[in-house]
C-alpha cells in the first residue's frame, strides 16, 4: 500500500482546514515508478497538482512536465527544468499560445488534428509534434474518450501533414482514461499504436518516441459504494513493459518512451484536514428520514471528484462504535455539492459535532487545481507540505492555490 504516517501526524497537528502534501511520499512514488518502468522518462501532468513545492520536489527527482498552457509552461520552467523536458501536452491551443510556448523554448507539441498542425507550423516553425490517438476509456473512472485523440487514419494524415509542413513528426501518444483500473486498456492501446507505427513506417515516417500518457491509478480511493478500489498495478506495469518491447520491435529503430502520471504520483500523498459543519437529520420529500454530514469543504473547494468516487474519511477524535449512514455534502448551497450514490451512504459517528476535525485521505490530486475562487464565499483550501522524512509537522501554510 503506502505509508500515511507522516500525513496523519501533520493532519493531527493542524488546527485549521488545509491540504497537506507529503513531499517525501511523492518523491518515493516517483522513484518506484522509475524502478517499475526503467528507461521511461517521467513528465508530471501538472494539472493534477500545480503546487510549486510539489513541482520542485519532482523536478529534483529528474522529472519533466506535461504542461497544458503557457502559464503551466512558465511554472514548470521556474523549477529550473530545461525546456527540452517540458512538452505542450494539450491538443487544444490558440495561435497565440503556440507562439508563446515556442518563444519560451518549447519544441514538443501534442496534436490530434490537421488544423492544429498547420497552426504549429506557422507559429512554432520547425517544432516536433506527437499525435494523440483516441481510446475508448473503458475501465477508467474518467474515460476521457471524446474531447481528445484521433483515429488511426487521422493520425496518419496528421503526421504526414506535419512532415510536409516542415515539422518533425516525432511520436504517438495515448491516454487510457484517468484512474484506469484494467491492464486490458493498456494492451488495447499498444495494439492501436503498433498498427499506426507500422503504417507510418511504410510511409517513411520514423518516430523517435512514444508517449504513454496518464491513467496510472491511485491506490487509496473508494468506489461509489464505499468499497476500496484495488487497481492491479503489478499487471498494469507488466503489460506496459511488454508493450514497450513490442513497439520497439515494430519500429525497428531506437524508440524512447515518456509517461505522464498525475494522480498516481500525488493523490495518495495529499490529504485534507477539514471539519464538521453539521450532522443533521431531516425527512426527505420521499418520506424517508436521512442523515446529512455537512463538511467545511466540498465539491467547489477541494473535493471536485466526489461525483465519481468516495474519499476515505477519518474522524480522529472518535473512538466509539455508534455510526449512522449519511449523505456527505460540502458547505455551499449548490445541490451538486454532495455525494450520495445508490447504496453508498457513508457511515459517520452519531455524535459528530460542529467543529470536529475530519481527515480526507487520498485527496492530493486535483484538490487545488479544480477549486474555485470562493463559490458562495467559501475560500479554496490553503495548502502546506511535509518537507522531509523527519518533518511530521508541516511547514507554514501558503496562501493556497494559484
């Protein structure tokens, strides 16, 4: 599993609501990924946790960055990471943003359309482009199968157009869906990439790298019914290693690999210290009497992903055994700011009182990047961090997400 000792100590020491990041835990997760996939270059998906201290930690381990905007590019460069370890991984880019990224030294661009390729050729002449293939997203909590990625036939057109426009057609990329829970999704992605790689070779287009994208799962989530998720990580890594060997054989030439982990690196090593706003019981319009646990943070200030999963809640001051099933909700007056899926009410202490601390585990991914600037006047959570293995008490909290 993973060690939450430092996180729990930091949460216990906190007296105000905040997100805590365990930097040594994040560093170890990075190092374990490199051990599982030797020779693969890590490009952290910044959108998962655009926190300067986290980025600096990963940069210090040798990671580069998958950036989705000029702002993210600037933030990545500020860590001291060279531009050749940062790519513009968003297939959606305006002319202005392409030009700005090129001016900042970025030379690797994701794409999935001929129109985007033509814009890159105009505003980032001579750049390298890698084409994102679409996937069906089956087996993932978030499929990501509609907005991004093209068909194999389109990929051939895109990369052929890139070559004709003076760009370097450098690679293929995929994304099997966020929190991908099956190894089969990776196997299917390798099948698709192998076919396209062979077809490109017949056209004389020899790529130099494959981008395996994101999708590696976090370990500490629960499903909608409150059951712990158990991703088959060993099998996933085995399929990825086998797929890499297969693609190298298809390419018939040296082929580098890049991977873009996001939540895999940070989710389990970030947690929220929140508190109970109120535990109440009221009769619904259906006639059923229902308990509601209102927390100090919710969908709009830290727990955006509550629609797809349940976070593990810890009530550190409660030692009893009298629990009641409750809907968990945030503090705002938006009815979407709650999670209650069929058969998935959360068991909470019957005596939970306003002000009691609540720890929300495995909340390190997207907790800062998805928060609003104060919906209903409830501010985004500030964050703090554990600096090294000896620090069970976090450093001084910063002003929060940027």
